[in-house]
C-alpha cells in the first residue's frame, strides 16, 4: 500500500478471536508495516491474547473496559507515553440478550441504556481519552468505528440498530470538535460477517442470505477481509481530508432494493 503504514502505530479494540474483523484489520496493518496494540476485556482477554499470538508479529494486549471511566483514562495515559499514535479502530459493541432477537418492544430501559453505553457512548469516551496522543500524529490522527447500514430497521437487530444510528451521530460531532486538532473520525458500515457477536442476532443467517443473494458485488459472510480494505483506507493518509463519513463495505447492498433482480431477456424484449 505504497508504504502508507510503515512505521505507524495503531490501537485496535474489539479483538476476540480469528473471526473478529478487528483481528483481520490488525493483521493487515502489520503486513503493511505498522505497529499494533490490541485491547480486550474481562473473560475475553485470555482468548484475545491467544488470537494475538497468531498475528504476523507479537503484540501487546491491554485490558480496556469502555464502560469504566478509570479504564478509559488508563488507556489514554498509556497512549500518552507512546512515541506516536496514528489511529484507533473502535470495534466494540454489546447489547444485553433482552435487547436483541425481536424483543424491542419489551426491552427494559436498564438494558437499553447498558447497551448504549458500551456500543455508542464508548466511541466518544475513547476518542476524548486518546485525542491528546492522536493530535500529535504527523499527518493527523484517525479514528474509525464499525457500524452497519442504519438506513433501514433490521429485524432481530433491534436496539443494536439504535446504538449504531446513535454512533453515527456521535461520529459526526466528534468530527466537528476534533477536526481542529487534526483528528478525523469516520465509520465503516459492514455487511454481515460471521463473528461471535453476530451469532447473538437470532436471524443473522437470514440477513446474510439476503446480502449474498442480492449485493451487486456479491457477499460472503465468512470473509472479514471484504471489510478490512475500507478500514485501512480510512486509517491511512489517503483519507487525510475525509471526516464525518460512513463508508459502506457491503458489496453495494445499501444502494439497491433487495429482492428485485436485473431484467431478464424476456422482460427486456417486452418493453
């Protein structure tokens, strides 16, 4: 990639195992010459460290609980001590079981707010903590978050769809307030990829089937690398003057009406 990442340093959150989009982003960054630091939390930390051992090069895995202010401040202080921080991937999302699976109408307020804190508000918290380190990046720091196509309600996705919609608004406000510090904030709206978190959505298979059938460029739920290119673009200097953007990496599904295919020969002849 033209040496865009050589010598750069990135913080990648949300790695759980080899299925994680974040793991594939970390691997791609390393292959392009970047240094990478991962974060994980709680019981997932041990699994994340095992996954980190399978990256092209050894990396540190720091503990980060994005719902704990002390933990957030700690990661900010850690980054302040680094020689550089060029970008961060926010790939963290959580929703209680009663906030998914067509339980939207009955979700308790406490559960809805718990998921909002972890999945949406955490983007603002992490950005604020890392802003001092990111502002020192030579060509501007980059924050990239993961979302989905929020233009439609996705059955079963429920409150997670609400969180992702809120996240997009948060990203725009972060772009506004961090831009003067040279920090850009963008999101990648990914198509359905088989991950641990995706399995929490009861009808994930039906959604993935829909994408695989109708996405103009095709889709493959088992291939996280279909998303990593968009993330790397936004983390690179190629996107130096792009901020407040949502870049879709979904095979073009967001741009078409699924279920309506191209006209066949007979239909064309009848016109």
